[in-house]
């Protein structure tokens, strides 16, 4: 007869140790254990000021702070490679992505997002894992909703003289490359593989149930005040200048952000420097 495996109290404790798993949150300023029930929460929620994104409208029911920043970044990514997972709610996120080439197109995309009034954001792309200088995202909860959103955004772009050229860029199969529909966040595919292969496992559900039980975010939706939006737009212009995008001049009155340096390689400049008397 097969010997019955003995119950391990330690393994049970380890599997349910949300404190140990999320110790990194408690070590950070702002996260605490709530007195009345022992749940982890942020004592003083604050608006992120270092973001490159302007959020036109938040997606209702999306808790990216919990699912991406905590469940994925702090838990899933630290598991052995074969045990890593994409949060179950994130697997229901479908993004229509617009990839502007210029700052002028980015500002036009911002106005387009405002006009469409859908859950969306846009900004400069600072992530090393994502190519391109700028990006815009429309959030949807199903693939079908994503496809519908794709068509709406495409029609709106066709009516914009600055954004419509982006639709001319297509792949070998004729699909637009600067307006796409993708599933969830790019980082997930880098860690967990192609999105069409994702699954939700019982082990994953056990972990996420534990997080849902003991981590409190209260579904806070912190808007961006006008002064922060001004700061973000200023950084957009500086980013365009830094990366050689000449359309930044449209937002500086045609003036460079910094004065040009003196050069000496042209014939006139060389002749003048040759005539400088020796000391």
C-alpha cells in the first residue's frame, strides 16, 4: 500500500503567508497593516507625479495597481519561471494601441482620446522593453469590445490629418502596425510567453484569492490635477527635443530649448579659426 503523505503544518503556513510574500510592501513607506482586520493598505494614497502618462479616463473595474504592481511584479515575477502567471483579471484586458511617431501626433492623439471619451491614456514611452517614443492606449474588457474600439479609433484617425498617415504603415499581411489590438500589458508576454497561450491555474487562483482577501486598495481612482497635466506636457516637449523630434518646435514658438553650440567644421568657420593669431 502507498504510504499516506503526512500533513505539513509548515507547508500550510508557507502557502498562506501573505505577510512574508508582501513584506516588500510593508518595508515601503505608506503600506501598513490595518488595525481593525490586519489587511494591508496604503495609509495615505497619493497621486503619482512621475508618470509620463495623461489619463483621459480611467477604466471602471480595473485595479492595475493591485493586479500588475502587486500580484505580478511582487509575487508572480519572483516565482520559479515555470510557475509565473499573468493575473487572471489582466487576462481579460484588451488594449487598442496607437503608436505616434512625433510629438505633434501625440498631442493630436490626446485630443482624439478626449473626443472619444473612452478609457484611455497617452504619453511618452520610457520603458526599455517597448520600442518607439510615444504611445496611446484604449482599455477594453473583452476581445470583442477591443475589436469594436479598434474600428472606432481607426475611423477617428482617418479624419485627423496628422494621425491618418500612421494608418498607411502596414505589415506583409496588410495589417496596420501603428494601430493594433493586443492583450494585456507587454511585460506579461516577456515574462510568461505569448498571450494566446496564457491559462489560469488552480495554484494561481489560490495565490490571487489570498491577495484579494488581505490587500485593500478600496478601488481608489485618483484623478490628475491640472498642474500635474501641465508638468507632464512639459516633459513631453523635453522628451521630443532630447530624442531629435523636430515637431517640438511647434510648442516652443519655434525656439530651441537650448542654444545651439558653435561649430568649426564648415569652410567659413575653419578659415576664421585659422586666422586667429598665435599667443
